[in-house]
C-alpha cells in the first residue's frame, strides 16, 4: 500500500511540474480555484451531451462519439488537478473551496456516468450499462466512505481506484475505442472456435474497462471501510 501511494504521489508531483506554468497563467489572468472547478464541471456536462447525442444520432457501429467524449473526459480531468494547484500556488485556499471542489467532482462524475449509461442503453449494450451503473455506485461509495470517515476524525485515503485513476481509465479507453473504430471498424467482432457468439468487439475496448472499474471501485470502497474500522477502533482505545 505504501509503495502504491509513493508511486501515485511521484506521478502527481511530475504532472504538477508540467502543468505549473499553465497554473501560473490562470492565476495571472485572474481565475480563482472555484472558477477552474466550475469550468471542469461544465466540461463534464459536455461529456454527457456528447454521449447522449451519440445515443440519439449515432448508430451501434459509430464509435466516434465515444472517442470524442473520451478526449473531453481527459481534458475536464485536467481541471480537477488545476483547481487545487491554483489554490496552492495562488495562496487562495479556503474551506468552502475544498467543499465546492468535492461537491462538483461528485456532480461531474454522476453526470458523466449518466451520459455513458444513456449511450449504452440507446445502443442496446444492456449488460454493459448495468456494469456502468455499478461502477457509478462504487465511485460514489469510494468518495463517501472517505468523507464519512474523515467526518468521524480518521483518515481513509487508500485504494486503487480513486478519482484520478477512474478519470484516466474511462477517458483513455473511450479514446482508444473511438480511434480503433477508425481502423478496424465499429462493428468488428472476434469469435472463438466452437462458439456461436463473439467474445470481443470494438466496443469492448470501452466496456471491458468499465466492467473492471465496477469491480475495483467497490473493492476500494470496502477496503476503505475496513481501514476506517481499524482506525476508529485504534482511536477509541486511546
């Protein structure tokens, strides 16, 4: 767990070094951390709009909407990192700003998954839409367990599927799905010998990671619950 945290921290510090010049530019033009958070939220609304339009106007083999949505997910995710850095480098930290960031992060994720579920249902990926909904439940519970534990006075930050990991996983896989459809086709299917149904299709590049996300987010939530229990018991002994 400590090694995982160390790697994650090192990656974050590396990314911060890259984006700090842009952060300083945002501060210079007068953007506040709350404004940056709001921009990220609006971009995530755009993600949902792309998925919904893709569900309405696109067809099952047209995965370009998925690809564009993936790119916007990653761009919106950048603002999730920028707001904190703007607050730190611009000396604009506030208690309400931290609350505002957390609330809009939850709204952003809910709206993003709304778009994903709409798209999957519209194109008859019913099983995948269920996994997307389960992933949404897990994502919310990962955040809720931490918030509730911290409200009780203990830290609870562990896990393999925290928000940055979820954003990167969904965004990158959605983009790869869209790009792959341009080369192998949106209707590509792979069949295994002796089976009448396909075991892989182009859309699987997006739906398989969502299925994995559904499992790992809920495991992370339960692991955080166990960690919180351990920390609370230790606190009660003091």
